[in-house]
């Protein structure tokens, strides 16, 4: 008699390109026979979670692992108005081509994308309506992507107030709540060996040229940091503090922590190593959780061997 699958509520955090590690986590959960019944995500967590819920993860992974740094740059539609540097229209159009349009309420699992109403200063949970509208709202990193006007609101990145949105998953009864935190403590040496740089300047260097008073060489004398570096590190610091508070309140069953120095927010060309790293982190965390559960309950873990990596 086969063992009943363990059901999971999956919380996917915000953190730019580090969110590609979410793909590896999902792969590891599915390889072990876990049944993902609910997903809640902020920013990149909402994007990857929504794509998986819509059945498009294979197509998305194949596409994103083929990107090089110059491909990433070509997907960005620059603007000098609207409260951000990038409109995001090109990116969302490409994702629609890969995945196809759908409504959240038609998805086969409970899905919530979390954004922030910047005018009211409050979270907004999207549990119905067009999936790509919710994803675009949730990923609107302040000052980088333009805010998304939707349903009479001006919406920005959900990670601003809730980088690990556990609460939306509590309406779904499952065996485990698994959280993927993309703002974990930095480790030395950094987890990934960076790929060789391309001849063209990197995205972050180009961003410096667009930010007010910024150029590729200008750095504050006091810190040695460019304005774009200060912006992203400030967001990461804030999100890490909020994450600690949320995890202390909700006590999820499994927390998979991705160090914040794994990569920079724009390094989507590192998709393959990021996905592999996410899977390895998930394997270690799930092994520990399964073994602990077996010791306390006297049951054989669902699976103690790691999936082929």
C-alpha cells in the first residue's frame, strides 16, 4: 500500500534573481512526492509561484536557463517617468507568450500574490482576477519597476511589507508549511561562483547611469557604494528584518534560507546554478525535517534519500 502524499503550503519570498532558487525548491518537493496545495508569494516569489500554479514551470525554466546577460538587458523597457526605471511590459509579454493568460481562480491550487498599495500603505492580497496583473503588481520593486495601476490602486512590490507572506496560506489545510526566505544571512565564501562577465557592461552598472546623479563611476566617497547599491541593500536589510519578525510569529514547519549574497538582484543569467542551489538547500532542509519527524512520530520518512541533483 503506497504512502499518502504529504500536502504542502508553500511560501515563496521576495529577493530578485535569487527567486530562481524557488524553482529548485519546487522541483525537490515534487521529486519527494509532496503535494503542493497552496502557494503564496511576494515579488519574484509571486512570479515563480504563479507560473508553477499555471502549469508553466517547465517552459519558464527552459527559457530562463538559456538567458545570457545581454538577453536580460534586452527585456527591459526603460522609461524616465512613472516612478520607476523599467515599465516591465516587455517582460510580462514574454511570460504571457510562454505561459498563456489565465485567472487566479481557475488555477488548480490556492494561489495568492501579495503587493503593497503605496498610497494607503497596506498589503493587498490577490486571490482572483488575471494572474499576470497580480504578478506584475507584486514584482514592482520601488524605483526599479514602475508601480502598477490596477483596480484603482497604485501597487508596488509585496516584499516591501511582507517578504514571506505566510498568512495567506493559512486558509488552506495542509500537513506542512514550507517557507523559502531569500534574505538569509550572508555566508563566506559566497555560495555561487559567478559566471565569466560578458563584454557588455552588467545591468547594475547600467542602472547606475539612470539613477539620479549616478553614473558608472560615481560613488559616494564616504561608503564606496553607488546609489543603486545603497537602494538594493537598504531594501534587503529591511526585508530581512521583517522576515525575522514574521517567522517568529508564524513558526512554519520548514524554512529554507537562501543567503542574500548568493547573487545580486539582477543576475538572472545565473538561472541554472541558482535553480540547482535552491534544490540542494531544499534537500538539506527537508532531510532534516523528515528525519526529525520520524524520530518524534516513529514513522518512516516519506523519503530519506535525496533526489538526483
